[in-house]
């Protein structure tokens, strides 16, 4: 990876599981830009030694991922934190968080899906940010 590629990569990325349509890409990009901007406004990137990175993936359901049954993950010291519609694993050594955001329940409920996804994204980043004394994102 060149320096230019490193500079262009945002600390918070959002993608969708392979089962989703490519038509979601504009929404994912919009959510990614929105969340990175919220973190920038809250001065989350002020200390270059402590820039948290998040890799979000939208999935249909968390059950598909079998997060708590992975012996490999437990052996590697990876512990998944789950909440309503999300699960994440934070690695304090690298400051990286891997997270899954479930959407099937949102589709069934018929709620405003974009706002509900934002709420789940913010829930994860705020939980990890709180460990570092960062201002909560809105």
C-alpha cells in the first residue's frame, strides 16, 4: 500500500455482506462519510497515536456469523460484545474494531432503516470511544 492509499483510507469503513445487492453502495458510502465526519467534528482524530479504526459489515442477521461459538476467536483473546442488532470485537493493541450490523429485523419492523442503521453504528463507536474518554457521537 502506498502513502497515497493510506491517506485516502478512512478510519471508519462500512461494507455489506456478499448476500446484499450492489445497489446499497451509495447508502453505505453516505453512512461511512457521515460517521467519519461526526468523529472528525468531535475531535476523535486529534491524537494521532490514538485513532480508532472501525470495520463495519452489514449482515442479514448476527446468528449467521456464529460469533460466540468460535473457539479460535476465544483462543486468540477475541471477545465479541453483542447488543440489539450489532456485535463487535475491539482489539485494544491495534485500536481496530470489527463489527457486524444486522438489518433483517429492521426490514421486518418496517422502521426507517437508514436512521436505525445509524443508531447501531453510533452505538458501537460510542461504546469503544468511551473506553478512550472520547466525546460521544450523536
